[in-house]
C-alpha cells in the first residue's frame, strides 16, 4: 500500500487561478469561486510569476 500525504488529487487548477488573475479578479474572488483558500491563490499566483 502506497503511503501518501495531503489531499490526493485535489490540488487547485493553477492555470485557472492564473487565468482569473490575469482577467483582473482579486485573490479573494478567485478563492471563493474555486472553493480554495486565499493563501493557496497567493501561492499559485506567486509561483506563476516566478516561472
């Protein structure tokens, strides 16, 4: 049996977050719309800027 940590397969859609951010949506609105935490939105946005 494989040992896993975290929320298997439930990672937020990075492309969707970045698309909404580029469209002018704020982190709170993105988080609410995708039902994820605001901190996850900030993390994905910052990771997208660094990439």
